[in-house]
């Protein structure tokens, strides 16, 4: 399909597919380092959000544009 016929959503999905394929070819130790979660990183991110906006909830509303109703939807979609 010619590129001009693709919408931006499809291009984003295709880019993600390519990224995942490239990630899958890495050694497990490398992909684990890239995709892993470290408590210190999460703590630093939370501290920065609180420093900028006073709370994580305020940060998500003010900086990310998340409405009052959206956190429940996000949790349902992202957490399992």
C-alpha cells in the first residue's frame, strides 16, 4: 500500500511492530535492560511529578491533559 494511503494511526502501529521485531532480536539481557522496570526509576519519576505539580494526580491533569474521568479508564486498559 502506498504511504500516502496510510493514515497516521496505521503508520504508528507499523512503527511499533517494527520496533517490537527489532527488540525481539536482541539478547534477553539487553531487552530486559530496555524493557525492565526499576524501583529507583519509578521513584524518581514520581518525585519529579510531585515536584512539578504538587501531586501525581495534579501532574496527570495539568501536564498530560488527563481528565477527572480518564484515570479509571487508563487503569482498566493498562493494568492487569
